[in-house]
C-alpha cells in the first residue's frame, strides 16, 4: 500500500489522542445505522480520502487495514466529516456485508443497556 500525506490544513484541525489517533465512526448511508468505531491516524485518514475505501489503524496489530480487504465486507466512503472538536471523524459509507467482526450488521446489534422500546 502506497503511503499518502494528509492535507496540512486537515491535519492542523485534528486533535489526536496520546497514540496519535482519532476515533472514526462509520455510519451507513442508506439506513443511518451507526456501524462501528475504529481508529485512524493521519495516514489512514489520507488513504481513506484518496481511495474512498475505509482505511483504519489497528491498535492491536499496529498496522493499517482496509475494511473488507480480507472479509469482503467493504465500506465505500461517500462522505467524511470532522466533528466540532476535531477528535472524531464520521464516515458515511455504503456497507457491503457485516460491519462488525462478529458477523453482525453493526457493532451495536446486541447488549442494549437502556431503551424506550420494551
């Protein structure tokens, strides 16, 4: 995978954690479902912006991964937004297959802690 650089104007707006990462939330374009949370550094964000393929940084493996590269459960990125604090990016995506590594549509398909739906 080729290394790309993040636009300096975008990089200047990011507020990274101590590991140099920002949270990245993926939301499904059609349904509005919040699919997953992952992490990005400057290069992962630059790769995502350049390719429209959701690219994240794995904290456990300490390497980049393109969503769906091995599973086939891809995310095509339509829009990327930076939150008001600069510490989270929102990816509006078309999700192909499951978003969660457990095989569910979203990472929030279970363990409801509070709901108005009884």
